[in-house]
C-alpha cells in the first residue's frame, strides 16, 4: 500500500478530517536511524503527526514538531512541508523498555515528562511557535492537547505504529478530526462513540485499510467529502552541495584545523542519518574558493 494523506470535510461542514498511511516512510526512518522498537514507534507517531498537522501548509511553509521529554528517548524532532515531505529523528534511537499489556510499546514512559513545541514558518519575520506540557508522552494525546490549548480547536487524534518481531515497521498511520464551532451535538456524540470503539489505527492499516478506510471507521455513517489526496514520503533536504556550503561557512581556520587533526571531514545529517565524507583534496578545493 502506498503512503498518502487525505483531507476532507464532514457532515455538512461540521468537522474536518485528516488521515494518512505512513508505513513505508516510517520504515525508511527506522532503517536510516537504526531505531529500536520503542523509538520506532515514537518517531513514527511524530512523523505522522507532522504530516497531518502540516496538511494545511502552503507553498514553502514549514512545520517543526519538537517533543522534549525527560525520558530515555530524549528529543524527538520532525519537520514537514506542504508537499507531503517529512523528516525527523529521535535523540536516543537505541532505547529498550519492557513492553506493556497486549504488546503495547511503552512510548509514554520512553518520552517522559516535558513539553511539545510546534512551530510554523510561513515566510514571516518570525515563525509562530506554540507549546504545551506533555499530557502522557503518547504523542497523540499530546497533539490533541496542543490543538485545544494553543489553537483553540477541539480535536481527536489517533496515531499508531505496529512494529514486527524483527523490528521492522509493519503498519503506521494516523487521523485527526477537528470540530467546527457550528457542529451539532448529535454529530459530536456520534464521533465520540465511533472513536471510542475504533480499533487502533496501526491495526486498521495492518488489515489493509487506507486513509479513507481509517476515516470510515472513525466517522461511522457520517458523510465525508474528500478535498485532497497527497502522496507522502520521508525526504531530507540535505545534500553534498549544502554540506559543502556549511563547511565553507566555517571559514579557513576551521577547515585547516580539520585537515590537520583529521585529514578529512565527516558530517552526519541528524534528520536522515546520511553521512557525507569530504577527503583532504576536497577540503583543499574549498580553501581555494575562500
């Protein structure tokens, strides 16, 4: 199944919904960062949340989601753009904690207590940044609390990552439902009832449901008009040329010190795990241009 995101309006404009399947991109993130299961689940949920929250971005807008908890995972950082591209990392990818009941990975325990920060860079002088104290560290609940507190938007958020016995990501996805002020009480009650009995999103994706299927499970018989369908993927903006520019910006003295101390430069991108090696001859060429 391909990874993609849908955006829709429900039941005569009373709510809006965003849903996505993200299995392949979360598996790519797991492979790139060599995350262990609990880190894979936390990073996968954050990547999915970034895409869902960024579904209303325009043009070159960028959304950054940072989860800064005191648990063993450390920071979880994700950026997403309007094109459905997302990247991210977890500070400590090799965290192993005992599983909870029914095989549930202890993401909340691994994240710990702290804060969720969400920034939107929309080309203005300063990006807008909101924050909220982590409710549980499970990420979905924390995002819902952020939307209610910082954006005054009552929302239901469900995120899920299913990790296989060998550590691979078997299924991943998520959904956000946001009520509009004019929503009728019976619609709200029906949504609450449906969401209360819905299987975990990761289970739905593992059964083969796409974003539209996840939405159908969440809204029951309520009507949804889909406005957009967008492919999503893990994609980093780093490149050899960009890294070369960063090295050049460090100045002559810094490059000469690297040559003398190490003989070459190795730069690792935190977001995607890509390693760039610049040999001595390449560093000397950079010096010639300075």
